[in-house]
């Protein structure tokens, strides 16, 4: 282990990098520790630069209050002097708590929805772009299939972000409702006892192994019922 005085200086502050001060090449994750610490320092540096941008700072603080999220859910990138571009990366608090596991278990990664907002100039004009993790895309579709609302002139970012969150929550509710309706439909077919038939109807899988039903599943069961009823009515030839 090597002890070295390695600190970073920025905007009047001296920031220590623990991994550099106590470098131990025998640790398996020493590089990961270093990268994480440098990333945290970079975020602190960006937040300090935010103090020089009144518009962006107001937006940043308002988003924290409006969405009830933490500082770790917003990443800031403030343009240097002379630059016309700054950006925010907002992690939207989209919950999948009420989603049946079967709808998302195929993707075990995190359920993350990010809204990247680029500001042009100092007038608060912004351009949004939505990013969804595969786990969310498997439920409601990719970000490219979601028609984001247009940003009207003079739009407030806080209102726009709330609108995007409501759009995502609505898509999640529709996906869950569609699944529940399909499950109920198959259950009704299962419980429809046709006493005339000598062979049982196709049975849906148990609930604990239930997978998302498709139109083909429904048509297969309906076709089976229709054919058997016609055969029964005609009787043996």
C-alpha cells in the first residue's frame, strides 16, 4: 500500500481522493473505487458550477421538490463560459410495484426511466429525450414508440417532466389492465363446461407459471370450442 497526497483542487476547494491517498494495488476493486470517487467529485464540481446559472439552478431545485427525488437522481452538466448548452439527466420515479412479475421477469435488470434534457441558451428553452431500460421496454414498449408531447414555447420543465411521468404511469396501468383482462378471459373459457364434449377443453397454465397471453392463444381456444360444438350438433355420420 502506498500513501500519497493526491488531492484535486477546484473553485477554491480541495477535494481528497481516498483511493489515491491510500493506493493498494492488491485490492481487486481498487480501480472501481477510484472511478466511483472521481465520478462523485465530478458531480460535486458540476453542482458548484450550477451556482452561476440562475435558471438551471432554479430548475434543478424545483425538480427535487416536485418529483420528491434525491440529488442522486439528477445529474447536472453545466456548460463552460461561452457555451450555449447545459443538460440535466433526470431519473423518473416510475414504480413497477403493482406490475405482475410475469410481465417483467424476462428482463432482470433495473427498471430505469431517464429523461435527458438539453438546454439551449439561457432562456430555459430545452429539448427532451427519453431513455428506458430493457425491463421497462418489455412492458410498455421502447422510448421510440412513445410519442413524447411537443414542448410548447415558454414551457416549464417541471410541468413537462410531470407530464412525461404521467404518460409512463398510464402506459404501465394499461399494460397491467390488458394482462388482467386476458387472464380473466382465459379463466372464463376454462370454467365454461361443455358437458356434451367427451374431451376436455385446452387448459391454461397455472397462475404461478402464467405467461403473457397472445391473440393466438385466444383464437386457438375459441376455435377448439367452435369445432367441437359443430361436431356435436351434427352428430355421428
